[in-house]
């Protein structure tokens, strides 16, 4: 079956540009997560959706970061006025479980964002 | 304070050797889940195992085994008779149901290189 897909796989943006990263979760998965992974480090949590509701956005590093999941399926992570420190791999994960942290999260291949 | 510590940044072994990856976690929750993920060079995180805080039974899956000890807050991962295909970055992760909801908190990862 299809896993989590993300697009684009690679994105180069000039400093100050806006970018939009897309995530298609596994069909029927209730929970969707965004993580940021800097080079050589573990992923760090950004935000979490349960269906269309954004239940936790405490990991978003600044108000330049915005995520949405309007129909409870596809999600978009938008970064406005990109800065060099935004360069990282952005990972999306989905989980069948509604909440509680007990379900395994299935990860997409990530979008590698490079800000020049 | 680091909630998940993987003290071994890099490990290099020769094929067929056994190798243990260490993971120490910190939490005040009584209900939590521990995970191991594998990240091969392709970049996609692959789920390996989930353990809940109430189940300290060790688990074996083929060449993989996990040792969970609440007394030492450790969740170590052993690969028996390592193979070149095991080369990857391995991440230990924690989900704290009571304090952090569904998010995963990852360690810094251990780069395992298995040489032929």
C-alpha cells in the first residue's frame, strides 16, 4: 500500500522567499505530524494534527511557520520569509491512532529545504 | 535536560559482530512509550519497535532484540550477527502521554557502520 508521500523532495529557496511543503499521509490515518531534522541531529517536533484540528503547534520555531490540514487529509507546511537557519529536512509522519502517543508513526521521505 | 540520550554518536563494526546501541531516557510520566527507528541513507525513518512503560518484557525479532529496564531508564537495542545492510542511523524516541501528548522526542541518533 502507499506510504506517506511528501513533495517536493528537494527545494532551494532564496532567503526571504516563501515556501510550501506538502504531505500526503497514509489513507485513513487520523494523526499527522511535522518534524524538522537538522543535519546530523534527530528530528524535532513542529506540530500535530488530529484530523483537521491542529492540537499542538508548540514546536513551530517562529510565526513565520504555519501548517494546515483543512480536510483532515493532505497537510501543507508553509514557511514565510525563509532564513538560512530554516535549512533542514522537513519530515511528515502519520499515525492511525487518534491520540495518546501509543501508535507508531509512519514517516515520509522528507523535503530537504536549502535556503541560500 | 535531554530527554532521550544516545551517548554513542558513531559505531563501526565488522560484519557478523554483535552490536548494542544504548538509549537512556528521562520522564516523569508513568505512562509513556519508547520507540526505535532506523534511518538508512535514503533518509526515510523506518519504524522498528514500540514499547509501553508497563511492559518490561524483552523482545526479539530475528536478529534484533531490545532490552527495556525501567530501573535504569534504558531501552537498548542489540543487533546480532550484523550485516552491511544494517548500516544506518538509529534513533531512540520517547512519547510522554501525560505531558507531551502524541509527539515523539528523539535522541541524537547513533550512526552504525557495518564493514564487510
